[in-house]
């Protein structure tokens, strides 16, 4: 419900929301900087944990998010292959451990000049610094394809695997649209599907179509060559520098060249769009522009991190890096003695293959990795999918205490 009034002048804001507004906007008991974090994903939680470490006594932290759980979504790609479900963590517990307050709501609009955020339930929350970490909106690009959605991938992909095992599917195309989301899951699904077909002694034609100049080019030449070798060993044909259309079920048209593939199924990445938040500057396709300090230009003390930003690569580890840059700037604003840092993206990826994973790393410069590394064992700790200086060790410690495998 949004804030409004009826013809009788009565407020339509629910009582609990009005109470929240009063509580959140009471005069501060101290000179602590009030930091509002919008979003309960990687970037939002990394920000909260970072500020709890960097500025515990000079900031108060409020995290606004609609989700009850934080789901370790990068591992959801394994679920259709009979692996354990992606891990779930209670958001309330993580936020409490970060000594922050959790508000179960969703930020919909910002008034930068008043330094107020408006929520879906009608509350208004004052901030001294704001971090927008609300993620992106994923939309299917091809109506005649199975779109990769890590929130419900098991449901969407399980039936396809059953048909593969039953011998009903002989050809699958894995397609990345022109505007890519994070490409790793497409490669993982193709490699794990090939491994499953091999395990049940079936021959199947697999084609991976991508606008990248070479497989996973973002990781640089060395890592890309290793991935290409994996694809060739799995008998997956790759079509690079290509743009695909899926005009009807079972048909893929590849440009340039107007090549046509006839397949039994098409699996595709979604396209990502920026979050529907009013009152802040938005760039192309609705993403939030940020500078090298993760600050939104011309909007005052507003920062953004993660998939909601205009940075082209959407990846949990990069979201955490942006969050840390924002947290450092906010800590300095709160009076902590620390130099501000610029965003210098370093990307780490664990490629699931159906056999041993491949570990990839690259420092990003321009459109390709300027330095890259590929190993069969991790070069970072903890050896998780999402490399985040505060969130990753926190989750690893939680898993160790509960006996949950990493």
C-alpha cells in the first residue's frame, strides 16, 4: 500500500507504517550517521557487515528488504542435477549479527533533497547516507525458450533433464542474448547437461551461442582457452560473436550469416533491467549510474552497489566490491579515519562442470580481463562462489557451526 489520503482526509498509511515513520524519524540520541541500506542480497548484506566492522560506533544501520531469507543463488544451477538445494539463511539473523535493524519492506522512491526514502507499505524513512542495493529485474528475452531463473531453475530445467535421460531430446541450444546477464550459468548448464548425457550413454547435440568473442572472454585469454578446451571435450559446439533469435519453438536463427538451427529445446539467459525506483538518476535500461566511489552523481549522499548499477558485469563478487567501496566512503563521512578507495574490479568465478570445478580470476580493464588466471583449485578463501570480504567469511563460519557443507 502506498501513502495516500481519502476524500475524508483520513490517512491510508497502516498503523504499523505510521509507527515506523515516527520511530525512524525521531531525533537522534547521538550524532551517529544514520545509514539506510535498501536490499537484502549480496550487496546489501556486505554493506551492513562492512559498516559494522568499519564504523560500529559512528553509524546506525537500517536495512530495508522484502525477503525473509538470503538465498545463496549461484549454487541453484546445480539443483536440477540432484544436488542439494541452494542454502537459505534467515535475513533477520544476518542483519542482527551486523548490529543493524531490519525493516521488512521495499524502497520504491527516494527524495534526495529531503533525504527520505518511501517504501511500498507507505513508510517514510530519513537517512544521512543511503545505499541502493536492490538488484536488477530479469526478463525473458525469448518466449520460445527456457529462461534461466535461479529462483526456480529446478522446476524449469528438471523436466528437460528427464527428457534427455529418456532419449526424447537429441539437440539443445544454449543461447545468450545480445545484452548478457552474468554468463557463467549458461556454460555450467551446458557442461552439466553434457555430463549427464554421457553418464546415461546418450549422444546429444549441444550448441552454445554467445555474443562474446570467445568463451567467457571477460576472464581473459588464458581462462577462456581453458573453458574452450572443456567445451570441446564435452562435444559442445560454440558459436562466438553471434546474436540469436528464436522465432518459434525449436528454431534458432544465428546472425551474422542467417544460420538456422533446429533443436528440441532452447535454454537462454534473461535480459536484465534496472530497478523501478523513482527519484534517482537512471541510465540506459533503467540502471543507476555510479562513479568510481560507488556514489550516484548529483544525488547527495546516495550510493549504489550490485546489479542495480550501470556497471556492465553483473556478478555477486563485484557487487560486494562496490558495497565495500560505498561502506568505506560512508565510514569516512561518519568521521572514521580512512582513505576513500576507488572501484577496481577483480572478478572471481567458480565454473561448475559436472566434474571438478574450474576456478577463474581476472582483473577487469575495459571489456576483457587484463590479467587472468585459471586453476583447478581455488586461489581465494573461503573457496566460495561469491567472493565477499565480509559476507563470505560470515557465511562460512555459519556453515561451519551448523555443519552445512560449503
